[in-house]
């Protein structure tokens, strides 16, 4: 069966092809009666517009490319949802790519989005993509960094102060009397992980500057290959296999997925109680954190707001390429639950 063309719709409605085009793209320029007649013809004939062909003629699509760092992390799902909400209001769509913390996959999606002539790109980068994004911008495709502060002023970015977040986590553990802390996260060259660790280290240094020798705090770093439940389980199993006096009394996990893996190992071992023996805090405050068998303390990021804000900034730069780059940094928030402070 041959597909129905826009010319077929025009003939059926008794209008010109240009009028049908206006009804589809600029209905405010057509009388309500004509709009109704054209839509009746569309429904009767079963016409489906070829948006890809229209975009090809225009030289750009209605799409925004979004590259997230980890499709398995609910934090990034919420970021994407926020971006989609803002894009929908502007009549645009989001094409989603998951780099899975791999540079090669990240490059693949950037290539794909460039080939599809997206209007702009949101990206939570694995590594340094500055040169690539600069090339895209010279070709008329702006980009905004998501969940990462721009190191240069050339690009806009929307992020959370992860250094402060790391401080909040460590300060909380210190405030409940913990002195043998372990940070579990990685890879450490991932900027978000490095910033959270830096914040924890700063909090420990500040505490030790005022502590006696017997009160000194120890912060151990256990690097994992990726921020997943599986790697959290493995890291915790290794820590808890040590003699009792060499185990940490608190764990700061670089995200909630790692924290949930740590919690699973602790629960399965059975002889260690959370938080009595080991206090545990994560990062992101995903929905699963409060639903865990022992509800997780966490550092909250406004995930959906990050996505919406990044999309709004990108839309402004699409509309005005000369607009000055902006940096938005949200403040993290400590959320205390039963994994660090027992419920009354």
C-alpha cells in the first residue's frame, strides 16, 4: 500500500499543499475552520508526517542529545526525566545515550548526535570532552555539561557542589563518633568521585587538626572499578573479612548504588549491625535509599531540577548563540536515616 502524501491531504481537504504545511507547522496562521478540515482529511486518509524528511530539508532536527554517565543509576534517570519535561514544553524531544562510563561509547553517541543534526547536547562526561564540544559549537551545536562543573568558562554547566557533599558526609560520620572511616568509590579519575573524596578528606583533616593523638581520624580509600551494587558488595566483603580491629566503623560510599551493595554484604554476613557496628552513608538519595532494609543516610542531589535547569540553559543558547555561558551549582543536602543514626 502506497503511503499517503501531503498532496493527497491537500486534495482531500480542498486546500493547497502550503496550507496543509501551515496547519502542521504554523496552525496559528490558518483559520480554525481550515485547520479542522485539514485534520479531518488527515484522519480519514491516515496521513503520517515524515518528520525526518522535514528535518533534513531544514538542516536540523527538533531533538536534543543527552549523554548520561550511567543508565543503571536512578539518579541519571531522574536527571533525564527533568530534561525531558523542559524539552517537551518547548516542543522538542530528547535522544538518550548511555555512555556507561566508557569513553568509546561516549564518543559514539556524540558522533551519532552530530550526524542527526541535533539542536544541542547535554552531557555528563566520562573524561575531557572540551575539544569535541568546542568543535560541535563551531558547527552551530551548543552543549551544556550536566553533573559536572565546567573547568573552563567556555561552556555552561549545571552541577552540585560535590566537594561540599563529601564534607557533609564525613562530618556527619564524625559527629556520631566514628573514627575509622572508609571511602568506597571509583574510578577515582571520575571527577564526581574525586570531588566527593576531596570533601571527605578535608573534613577529616579539619577534625584531626583539633584532635588529640588518641582521637585522630583515619580515612581509608577503597577504589572500585565502577559505581555499582556489585562492586559495593565486593568491597564490603573484603573490608569485613579483616580482623575486627582493622575494620572500619563507618563507610562513605560514593553513590547510593555502592552503598546498597555494602549494605547487602553487611546484612548477609549477619554478625555486623548497621549502624551499631558500621555506620553507612551514600550519595544521590535515590528512591531506593529510603526503601532499603536499613534506610540509607545519603547526600541528596536535586536530580530532576539539574536536568530541567540544564535543558533551560541549553534552549537559551540555541535561541541566542552569543549568550554568555552560565554555571549553576546547587547545594547538596544531608539526609539522615537509620544507616547512621538508629531509629528511636
